[in-house]
């Protein structure tokens, strides 16, 4: 379980969790709050509509999964046919 405390979505892997956060780390949140004027670095979570547009899907446990590359998708289809 890779639950994002910001958007409350669950991800199927650490790499999926990392990939759903976009924007750059220009400075820490605390450093941004201390600046005058207060600055935000633009780091945010992708929304569910953005994830779906990018080909992500939720598995049977409700965890977001990244789109598979062609070889992985073919292996998955073959495995499902064999069952």
C-alpha cells in the first residue's frame, strides 16, 4: 500500500506513487512559507482524470497502476487467457 497523504489515493507500487507527483522541488514547503511573498513550488498530485487520460487504471483493490508497456500487456493478456 502506497497511500498519498495529500490526495488520499492508493498506488500499487512506490514507482507509481512517485510518478503521480509532478512539478519540481524548487525549495521545501517550509522554505516557501518563509519567503516574502509566500511561494509555492508547483508540486502537486495528478488528478484522477489526468491519471485515466494517461492510461492508468485501478486494480481490484482500488490501487492505481501505471499503464503497461506493450510486452508487459501481452504477457498479462496471455496469463489471463491461460486461467
